[in-house]
C-alpha cells in the first residue's frame, strides 16, 4: 500500500532544511524502491523550499510512520506539521 507524508516546515527554518538536506536525500535513496515520489513544496516564487511530500510503499500505517520517523528532517525538528495518510495513485501511475 502507498502512504503519503505531507510535511510543512516550521517558519524561518530554511537554514535547518539546507543543513540537513544531504542527509535527507541520502536517507531517501537508502529506501530504494519503497520511495515512489519525493520532493519539496515551494513558496509562491517557486524558489524557496517550505515542506516536503514523500510517497512510499509500506505494509501498514504503523510501518509508514516508523519509516518517516527516521527522516533526518524529522530528527532535526524541521517540520511544523506532518500528515501521513494512505494514498492511491490513480492518474499517471506507472504500469506494474
């Protein structure tokens, strides 16, 4: 099953995001095929990162929460809110 994490950065935490970005990207890469899509939310200028969306495959919501808890961004206290929900990819989904 797929799970989407919608993460919104705390205000004025861009420096935390930038300092932790390499570790975050390495963590995403370490998940291999579990990651279906991942990338930052941007501000209205489309230049400043303000959050993240990550979709992973996991067996359960509990497993997905455990995976996302290991994100270096989460450990650094970057996020103001994180919502993790089951998600179904309908349009544009790759064929199996």
